[in-house]
C-alpha cells in the first residue's frame, strides 16, 4: 500500500503552501503535475478544499451559483466539473460543504476543552445548527460560515484553528462525523472502495 502524499497548491519564495484552494490555477497545476509524475493506475489523487470562498476561476463556479439553495447538488456538480477539467480517472475531487469547521458542529460541547466561558456561547452555536438538518449545510456567507460563527463566540479560534480544529475533530471521531455529514461520508466510502 502506498503512503499518502500531500501536494501543494502554491509555492512562493521557495516555500510550499498547502490548503484552501484560493488559487485554483496553481492548485490545478500541482494536481496535473502530480498525475503526470506518477502514472501508476493504482495511485489515486483526491482533494479536501472548502466550498466557501472558492476562487472565481474554479470550473463552472458561476454556472452552478444558481444552485446555492440546493448545496448538495451544487457541490456535486462542481466536483464533476473539476473531474472533467482534469480528465484523469484517478482524480477524485472532494469539496467540503462549506468548510472544515462544519464538522466541529457535530459535537460543539467539546469546545469547553479549549475555551473558557462556554456555557453561554456554545448554545448560540447550537442554535445555528438547529436551523438546518446537518452541519454541512450551515450557511456559507461571509459572516455566517461555520468558522466565522465559532470565531464570533471564541475570537482566539481565528489564530488557533490549525491546532484546535484537528484536535477537536479527533475527539469527535471520524465515525461520528461520517454518521451526520453525508457528503463527507460518501467521499470516504468512495476512497474505501478503491481498495476492493
């Protein structure tokens, strides 16, 4: 079994930058270069980027903007457009609804392990979750995206997200996230099916 390898989406002044998806052309160039570098039919490439704030030059982004009211259909169409642009069966695009912090809403009570004064703040976040059927569907607006909601209640999260986010997700557990977030679960099922 091959070990996973992270690829970058940008290089600046000799440094490698990963994550996001804010510069689609640079990210796409890295994916296409990696696909060419390893032509093994048993090697697969996937992504994990946020739907929130996708770069305007993302394939068919404006075309599928009309599907904002049906987020699951919108994200599936964007993933398909990306796959068609890349033209390689080993590429499995995944765009998370709407960003990583949505998964933290699966068990918001765990915020009390990282922050003080949570008794009044966590219920405010839980109220946002009750307005939808799933954490993946929490509004992706500039001020209402999952991370923005957490930062509004816990401002230090903005500077600690790369530390606290993964720790909290690990405490929540992959099975719990999968059981509540169908788009995320479908991606993992697709990856698991590759080894069959």
